[in-house]
């Protein structure tokens, strides 16, 4: 089964694998958002985070590999009375814009291993406007003890050093490691080893 087929199969299931509520960390950053600005939600899946950003008044591009996920994102946006632009793309080949977005959300994008991850992080840096914010939440290696979501490959998980290397030179960097219970559908459910980054270019 190809990677695309794997995600298409996962998102073909009834309902929303990761729920329809936004990621709690992303929602906690609402005070940094300004209506009318442009946002990119990377690997947005079925749209829970992109739709929430649109509800905050942002102009949103919801990017994902799976067409089935994109269709669900459009349906969720319609149900919530907002619009977003859904794009289907393979992030290993996607061409990043230059200084195009005020906000980039990269929530649990840990399908990307050590080869692809630096390219994605470099793309985020390139696509953010000066003064723009990147929000990242991911699992730390300790997540392998909990097994409540995320990949089973330790090399795909984030350490403080990985995120500091990628974004540590930004103007504002808030980086927190913590364990906590998350409830995001059946995909992320239970005690989790998390790391959060809010950084301003």
C-alpha cells in the first residue's frame, strides 16, 4: 500500500479521525491572530485546525496529501459557515511560497522523518512573512511509552534541540515540553508526551 493509499484509507472511515475541535495548543494562541491575515495549515487532514483558523477571520489554505481528507475539510467548513482553500499536495514536492503567510500551523505533522522534516521547516521559514507566527505541536520521544497517538518511529518525534535548531533564531520563541491528556477523536487520545512551539519570525 502506498503512503497516499494509507491516508486515503484512514480518512475514508466515517466521522473525523481526529475530531472536529481545534488542537488545544493552537486554540490557546488565538490572542496572536488578527482577522484578515493569511494562514496555512500544513497536513490539515480533515480540517479541524484550518476551519478554526477561518473562524478567527483568517484567510486559510488547508493543505493535505489526502483528497478524502480535503473533502471532509470542505464539508466541515461549510457546516461551520466559513470558507477555506483546500489544496492537495505531497509536502516532499510542494513548492513553498516566499513570505506569503502571517500564520503557519504545523500540528502533529510527524509523518515527516529526518530527511523530509528539515525541508518542511525550511519551507515554513521561507513562507512566513516577517512578523509572522509559526505554531508547532508534536510528540516527544517519550510518547513511545504512552502509545496514545503518533508514529512509532522515534526519529520522527521532536526534541527541544530539533525545534531550537529550526526556529531558535526567530524574534520570539516560546517552547514548552509537557505531558498531558489530549482528546482528539480516536487518533490522539490519552496521556501524551508533548512539545509546543510558538515562534515569531
